């Protein structure tokens, strides 16, 4: 079965070329900047996990060090 992320990554340059041909460079900028903005919002909404919370989760093997 094909990985959907690999398919999207291989399709992106062709879509960017199509947007460039039909709408110009401003459409390509929009096409690139929207996922970047979504990623920034997603990172800003994540919370930091403290060491005590990490120890209580299954699969913790002591890889986190207290600084």
C-alpha cells in the first residue's frame, strides 16, 4: 500500500508548477505559506511534557534527562 504522505510529497512540485502557470508566483507563495502557518499554529498549541509526566507514561525508558 502506498504511503499517503509520500504521494503528497511527490505531487507537490507538479501542483506548484500548475499554480505558477495558471495563477502566477503569488499562488505558489500562498500554496507554500498556508501549510507553514498551519504547522506554526500546531506547534504553538502543543504542551511541554514534564519529566514526572513522562515517567508515568508507558514506554518511558529513562531517555529524558533533568537539566
